[in-house]
C-alpha cells in the first residue's frame, strides 16, 4: 500500500465524536480519537502540521485519501474533508466562517490554478526532500484541497512554472500553519480556475501577536470622563439638541461619559483585561491586522529567495490577499453588520447633511483611513465660514460695480480714447469703451474687499491647521493612540518585495565573484543610476509642462490675430473672451491627461529607486507625484498671474516670439479677470471631470468588464448558477485598494486652488465646499461597496500631508501678496489716490495709467493695414504703461510714475507678508495643540494605570505574606508536637514537613 494511503474502517453510527456529536460525514464513518492512537490497527497517517482544528476536534485531521472508491464513496472534485454540516454554506454563513461554522475567516489568499480538460482536479506532484522532515510534511495538501480520484490514473501534463508556484504555496502555507494559523482550501467555487485559502487566527495566536504588536486593548477598569459644568454644560446640551437631526444613528457616535482604561496587551496580565467575551475581544479589523503581520513575517525559502506575502503576490504565486467585508450591505434578509450600517449612515448621498460616524469608520477600516475621513470632514466644515465670507466679498463687488469710477470712465464713450492695435498689420485701432464689459466684470474680483479676503484666508489656513491638530489629539485619545511612537519604533517595517529581490540579486552576484554569503544591503552606489534617472526624468517632465504652456500661449496669440481680422464688430469685441475660454479648456484637457501620466511616471521613478520599506516608498512617491502635479496644475495660472503682459514691450518696439508672434497683453482692466476665468475653469473642471466623473465612471466600467469576463468564463452548469457566491468570491470581484495617496492628492491640489490664488476668485471656497460634500459620500461609497476591505493600519496623524499643507499655507501668503500687488490694480489706485489725484477721488485714474504713442513711429510693416477703420485718421494712440510721451525729450522711456508704483508694490508685498505671517504665527501660538480637557484625561489615565499596578503588586505581596505566615505556623505546630510523637504518629510528622517553607 502507498505510504500516503489511509485505511478507513466503518464504525457504528453512534460513535460520538466531532463537534456535532455524530460520526457520519457524507456517508463515510471515521475512527474516534481513542482508536486513532493505534496505527497498527487502523493504518492511519495524520499530518499534524496541517491540522487546522482545535485539539478537541482531532477526529477530522484526515489529509489525504487514496483508493477512496473502494468503499463506495464518489468524491466531488474539491471535497472539504473537515466539513461536518449537512448544509455547509448555511453554517459558514456563505464564506464568513470555516466549514465547521465556528472559526471565523480572518484573511483570504487567492491563487490561480490550471484544471485538466476532463474537469478533474490537477494532480498533486509529490516533492521529496530526504534531508528535511519539514519538507516531507509539506507534501500533504491542506484540508479541503483537491486530491486524486483514482490510484491508477496518470498525472495530466502540468506546466513546470505552475508546479513551482504550487510548491511555493505549499511551503508557505505549511509555514503559516507552523506559525499557528489555521487554513482551509476551497477550489470548488463559481470562479473557475481560482482557488481560495481561508485563514483563521486562533485565540493563542491573537494573544501572542497582540502582545508583540503592543496593541492597546480595553481593561476591566472603567473611569469617568471629565464633564463640563455650569454655563458651558448648558451650552453643550443646547448644541447637542440642535445638532441631533444631523448626528448619524450609530452607537459609536453617541457621547460617552465613561471610558475603559486601555493598556498594551500582555499574556501575563490577561486578568486585567475584560475577556468575558473572547469572540468579540479582538474585532475583525484587529484580527485581520494580526494575520497580515504574520503573512508579512512568514517566508518560503525555496530557490534561496526568502519570499514573504508581498513577494509572493509580486511574483504571481498568489493573485490577491485581503480581509473579508463583514457581510452584504443591501438586501431585505441581510443580517445587521458594520458594513450595512456604514452604507446606511455614511456611504449614502441621502445623509450628506449628517456628520460622519468617524469612530465606526475607524473600527471598520482602521486608524489611517479613519484619520483621512476625519481630516476631510474638518476641512469641509472649515470651508463653510470661508465660503460665507467669499460670497460676501463677491456680493460687495456686485453692489459697488456701478460706483466704481475707473470702470465708469472706461465705459464712457464720450472719453473717445483710441487704443493702439493689439496685433501687427491685421489689427486696427479700437475704442477703449469696447472693453466696458471686461472692466465691469474685473471689479467683481478686483476691489478693496479682495485684500481683506486674502488676509482672512491666510488666517483661515492657520486656524484650520490648528483646529485639525486639536481634533487629531482628541481622536488619538479616543482611539487609544497616545504614546504610539514607541510602539511604532518597536515594530519595524518589513522590507518590500522589490528591495528583497534587488538585495538577493546583489548577493548572488557577489557570491559568484567572491564566494561570500554575508547579508547585503543596497548602498547609494547601487541606487545612483535610479537617482540620476529620477533627476533627469523630473526635469524633463517639468520642462514638458512648460513647453505645453508655451504652446498654448502661441495658440492664444495666433488665434487672437486670426479673430481680429473678422469684419464684424461683435466678433472683434469678443476676441479676448473667446481666446481666453478656449485656451483654458485646452489647458484643462492637457492637465487632466498629464495628471494621469505623471502619476504613473512618479510611481515608476519611485520603484526604480527600490526604497526599503513601504513607508519610505509612500513618502517618496508622494513627494514626486505632488511636485509634478503641482507644476502641471498651477503653471498656466502662474503664467496669467505673473508673466502675461509683463514682457510685451511697447508700440514700435514690441517683443516677438519666433520673430512673428507678439507677446499678448493684459486687458485694459488688468489680468485679474483672466486669472479668475483660468482658475475657475481649471478648478471646476478638475473637480467635475477628474475627481467625480472618473471616480464614479472608471470603477463602474472596470466592474462591468470584470462581470462580462466572468460571465463568459462561467460554466453553463445549472448548479453553478443556483449556488450562492461565498463572501470571499464576492470580495474578490471588487477593486483592490490602491492606497490613500490619490484621495489626499486631489484634496491637496484643491486646497492650493482655495488658498494660493484666492485673491482672484473669492468663490473658490464655495465651489470646494460643494465638491467636498459630494466627495465625502463618493469616497465613502467607494470604500464600502466598490473596494476590497483594506488592511487596517495604525497611524496617529496624516503623515507627510500635514507638512505639505503647512507649506502651501505659507506659500499662499506670498503668492496672494504678489497677486494683489502686481496682478490687480489695487496698488496703482492707492498711489494715484494719495499722490496724483487732484480732488482726492479716482477721477482721471484711467488716463493716468495710459501712455501715448505717435503712430508715425511704428516699425516698417507693423502699422495697421486699415488705419481709417474707426472713420477718422489716428495720430496718437494710447497703450497701458507708465512711459514718457512722444513729445518728451526721452520719449517712450519709463516714467517716474512707474518707479513710484513699483516701490509701493514691493513695500506692500513686504508689509502684507510679514503682517499676515505674524498673525498666522500668533494664531498658532495662542491656540494650544492639545485641548486642555484631553491633556487632563491623558494624565488621569496614567495615574489610574499606576494605581492599578500598585494595587496588583500590593495584592501579590499580601498573598505572599499570607502564604509565608501559614507555612510558618504549620512549621511551628510540627515542632511543638514532635517530642510527644510516638512511632505510630511518624506519618503525621512527615506530613508536617511535606509543605515547602520557602515560597
């Protein structure tokens, strides 16, 4: 008989074993435990290494069966031998539990396998290794794995690459079992060619890993949270009543008056923790985190390549690894679960007006994702006052547009101001009154209230950062994350798969040359080519962005010249608006395309650097992606704000590009209106198309493609269609979680739009607020319904994103100072009002900002082809600049008015920047980072923890003293009675001294 064969002897049906009390399993009777200890009677070989049941259920440790048809049992293709239920799908809640219906599935590994054409399971090829007993054990498949049908069947031809993957899986899964995890296979699924490994972490493993990871768990000790008193308590109660309709109906969101004291889990101090319900002591999020840590730590070492789960996934040994969702989120008969509750109270557009149940989000997805949504919620709330002030500023501009003297002068046709041509030859002279609409619209965004709004938004950004720090500390206290730095240092990040592969390649190369086997690591010399590629690649991408912006500038200039030829007056008057709008749309399309391209390039550049840990990889990726996307999104806006109209030259001496294209000028009312158009279209377009349309459309399209592929691959067997999908099959069809970097990135870019150029677009916070209300629910719906459940990651802050936000806030002060000073007409108006105005009003300001030019000084070939277009001969035309008139001695030289205005502009930048930054730092200083009540509660927790341990030590000392006293008294009694003891009492004497005196 083959060494892998197992003799089965039919037993009476009443043999009591197994968790359900019956011995029958699909028509096959197994031996009870007491008989399994006689191998010569039963001929049974059990592989204890792959045993996946507790000790009390050893009766189903059967691993491999040969010639099973001899006892008249027709085995199904993928029989699960450890299933004892008549309706296994009902007992296991359709994949949430093992087949026994008791052990919860904590993690899933997915792999692809090839089936033979006849539908039989792929034969398992035995791998022998005489030098390793462990390898012999690995030859047995896990419970539930496919086995051969007949002893005499020949193995179907198998691909060596597939065999290698299968051998790696067997070794890796064997190591997982040695680490204490319990596994169960399932290849009999509706997804053909895909197998699933269900993983369960038993109690002893959970306790061991929780102690190793220093997870804070609630103890039995409960204490009262400090409550407010007096007037503050009444105010809080009133606020709670008012906000009750917008509070989510979630137990975790209700205000708590008591809190359990938390302490890092320790197996030696289990008596401190509330273990009344072991099943719920470690929730599903914590269980999956523990299993994932074991998966990362466990390796398979075949081919000298130490491969953890990340390496196995990267090499295709496994195709996916993920924890399961808690259950279904829709349907009438769905059992209540956290996922369903999140879908109803969080991931629904109908509850957009409610607060987020952040505690439940953290409980389900972990601290890192919980902090992202908490930050997004705080950011959205802070946009409400910014939006209100922005609306007031905009309404102020609307209310005062008819009182604005400069725009009234520009619209007054009686002034008869003739302007110089906007282009050579084809463009003719034009009346300033034709730009009346642009001048009036510019006042909506270029008025004294704009300066106030810029100062307000700078202080708003500082207040937002301080508010978030305080909110973050409250969450750290509530989520037991205080003191997390020490824990973070205690558990080091595991090396990434690519880093391990690179180190292996280097060590093999060195071993081949020098016969050395010392552990290698990557140095800067190994990474120098990657660093050089990164530098050259980033410079090239930034140059490409500048080149595209330059191309759009050429388009604007050439299109403006072409439209100026139009003979209709209406066409000529709308040239500037048409050119600006079309150019911005082109910029928007290019930005959206390059955003996706730059995201892929940033990831590739980071990958070739081969960072050691996931944390290093994420930080480097964020830096590169943010740099490229920042340049891509803001370069067109920077051009309009600071470069357009600055290097034009003057009539008769214009600056040309390629000797034929004149640099474009700003409108008579200034470039601020064009900046507003540029900013609003790019911001709204990115939010509408990239953030919302792509996030909704692309996942649904991917889901539809996966559905069609599965439909084509699915068998026409009726049982396959009737059978309900298991939970892990449903989750496998979801989109894998790709990290929070894209989510943060789009919000950071939006934060830049809101703060950097807010002086030109006061309505930016309002549009950001409307977008974020949708964005929160959109992201929530995606996480709950569209994505596989991510592994919960502990984090106490938002990481590098906070530093980026602070940098943008500081940069916003500088940029807004320059926008107000150089882009708008705020400073020239002040200078005119206090230095040149004759009556202390703005009358004459427009004429003051225009210089004169004698048309006889045009260069040859640049004068208008139709000089009589206005119906009269033009001798002098005007242009916007501070230059000497043609009748001056130094004609066309820069006038002293220019230097006066420039000095005022630079002075304003210095004063504005220092004043606003001082006020921001003052806000930062006056608002403490840690709320006073939270610092008191943290101190109270430390004191209570010390008291708990002091009482425990006192109890131990009292118990020790009691034992010593009892022992001493017993010894004294024995000594007192010893002289009177006779030979018949020698037994009692010996019993006196049988108790040890030294405790």
